[in-house]
C-alpha cells in the first residue's frame, strides 16, 4: 500500500493522547485522527449497558466519517467492555484495545505487591479480574478504583491548578506495605493517568515502576497495519502529515486546550456534537 495509513485514536477525553503520542512515534507516516467523546466523559461513571451503546454509536459515526485503516480504543474503561461488540459490528475495521497491563507488571514485580490504578468501572470489570487470575496469581494485587484522577488529568490539560493533595489522595491506596515488602509496580490502567506522570513521580511515598501500556499498544497498531491492512513499515524519511482532533461535546475547545493539542501535532480541531442521552 503506498498511501499513508489513517488511524483513529479514541477515548472519552484527553487520556488517549498518551497513546496517540506512542502511535505517532512508531508510525510517523500515519494521518492521525484523535476523537474524544467528551460529551460522554467520564466513562468510569457510566453503567456498562449505557457505555456499550454509547461507544458503538459514537464509533459508528466516526468510522463512517473518517474511514480509518485501524481504530485504537485508547481507553481501558471502554476496551474492557466493548471490544467484542465493536469487532462484531465493524468486521472490516481492525480494533486495537487498551487493557490493564497486569501481565507485564506481574512479570516485573520483585516484591510481588502490584497495584492497579484505574477508574472504578475498570476495577469492577470481569475482564480485569480475569487478567489478575490468569497472569498475577503469584502476586498480591491491589485494585484501586479512583473516582477523581481522570477529571484531575483533564483539568491539568486545560491549564487549571490541580492541588497535589487531591492527586495524592487518589494514588495513596496504591502504596501497600506488607511485612518487609512494599508495592513496587503500579499499573496505570487508565490512559489519562500518564498525563499526570510528573505529579505521580514527585508525590509517590516511595519509588515504584509505573507501568504504562502505551508503547505496546502502538506496536500492536503497527502490526495490525502491516499484517492485516497491507501497509509497509514507514520509510526513514516521511513527508509531514496533518493530524486532527474531534470532540463530541458542543463547547468549543479552549485556547489552552488547543495549545496542548497543537503541541502534540493536532493542528485542526473540530466538534461533532453527540449529546449523551441517558434514558
Ligand atoms: N481514559 C479512560 C480509561 O483509560 C477513562 C477516563 C474516564 O473515566 O472517562 O479508562
């Protein structure tokens, strides 16, 4: 295939930008569309049936509009629930999901005390519990459902003041001591959280490995493009490609947000209003 691949990166808000950055690094030849369903944010607070219907409806609209070669669901809360439905409904489109990186964390941990920091919905999912059972049976896994962190990350990206005390209150339950041992790996199981990585490093009561699956998701996206969609690896010198961002909320993105998006190569920003309807 000689044309540039088009990749849609989807999240409830700005968290998927942490995945977009890795995808852009690995596929500099790709045209990226970043789609934030901010009208539905936060997904972590939506009941599963509503979330499933919502994501399928929004993706239907986005796939029809952008005709992407691959879709990255850059959201753990959605991926742990909706991937089978999306793959069933759009069989011609490859979907790459983002699920809690419990397997690599369990392999990395020396203390065998691993924490999974995620939205309350992700920690409640059967999918997450299955990952723990399958890959981390030899570890003591603490699931931490944070009600506030994704919103704090959004506020940070909008240039708002985010108090350290608010962030620390959310991450503190991830730090567990048991006898002589303490947590040495914390899985960032919500794509919003790496946006606050600097805060986490600074506020952590002790040093841990923060496990972020974004590089692995980018590798999987590249693999899907090559093996399923017939694209070759990017040439060493690729022409500059234009990227864009689209939001489902009807408010115009703020100047601060546009600036943050521009810094990530997302020059063109539009809104495609899709109000969340709660029956
Ligand atoms: N970024 C999303 C995730 O990875 C969740 C944020 C939300 O609650 O909408 O889980």
